[in-house]
């Protein structure tokens, strides 16, 4: 099986054009392992779609399937354009959370950055749960997948590994949840670190950046209809949240290397 490793701000996946195999759970676990496999946050399969230009399916490092991946879908846009599967710079991609629209920006004939219409973020009122023996306030947000946004005074020292893991598996979230720890730097800038459902700590999370910005706008920390810079461990994304909750995301997509599996 041939694959391409790509990343969006360090959120890395192994991309395959073709049908999803029956052993995908075991395969994603094996190849995602960073010591004995290729090393990634999961695998993304790309194929033709009956309702869009292409379809993407996302499998986390633990083998579970995700509905949406913001960094991943930008890389899908670069993959299909740069490899010659399409010559369109406006694409539709079918995901488990609906059809998303991409606008590709080119530099020297290849895709440099991608803007994604992520749909509408649904932001609920703040909730509280107990984690690590403490009461933790979070803002529930749905951006095709579930998020719990925790605002904090310092994202650098936030207990991402410990509290993120506990919250992902908390009974409040029967299917698990992505957990974002967010520090508001200004009305136009936030700092975010993330514990991704099924993958653990990652360097970036596109849907998490969208969820965090939507929560910050809803709470009055950031401005609506204004590009907000979201600083992640792997770099920065630009997120805009319209008054009706519609979210757009702009960021880079990068090739790393091509590979071929042996005996998988």
C-alpha cells in the first residue's frame, strides 16, 4: 500500500487514495505508532464521491473513526490538486459531518494555503464537571465533532495530558470529546493547546481551533466577523466566526514524504 505523509501545522496523517480496507482499525493503530510504524495522528482515505468532488474518511491513531478533521481536509485539498486528481481550485469534500467547501490558494503552481467553510459551530452555555478532583468549567461546542473548550490564564502550563485524558473519557461524553485549553491574548488572538479524542496531544487541531474561536466569540472574549489568529503548538490558523455561527478556517498544508508499506 502506498501512502503520503502530510501535515497541517504538525497535525500529521498518512493519506491513501482508494477504498478503506477491512482491517483499517488495526492498520491505523500499527502505522500511526511513532516508534514501530510510520508515525502519525492517524490515517485519511480519499476517494471519489457521488455527492461532492471527493470523499474523505478519517481514522485516529487508536483506530476509531472521526467525523471531521480541519487540518486533514486542507491536506486533502492539496493532495488531490498537486497530484493531478483535479484542476479545480474550489472543491467540495464529503465528510461524515457533511459536505465542506475548500478554496485553494496556489503558489508556484502548487497549493500553499486552503480556506475551508467549516459549517456552523453550535455553542452551548458553559457547563461544569469534575476532573482530577476539581470542578472544571468548559464550553461545549459542536463543529461536526464534539469539543469541550476550557478557558485558562496560561495555556502553556495547562494540564493538557492529564485533564485532557480524563475529560475525553468522562461519563458526560459517552462517545468521547476533544478538549481545548484556551488563553485569550486579545480580542483578535488566542493561544490553544489540545487533547484530541482518539489521538491524545497533537500539535494542532483545525476543528478545535474553530470550536475555541466560536466559544471565545460567544463568551465575548473575541470579535465576530473578524479574522482571529489561533496560535497552536505547530503554528497559526486564521478563523472567522460570522454572527450566525458560520466558521471559515485558513491555514497551510504540507507534504512530508511518500511511503510504501511492507507486510501490512
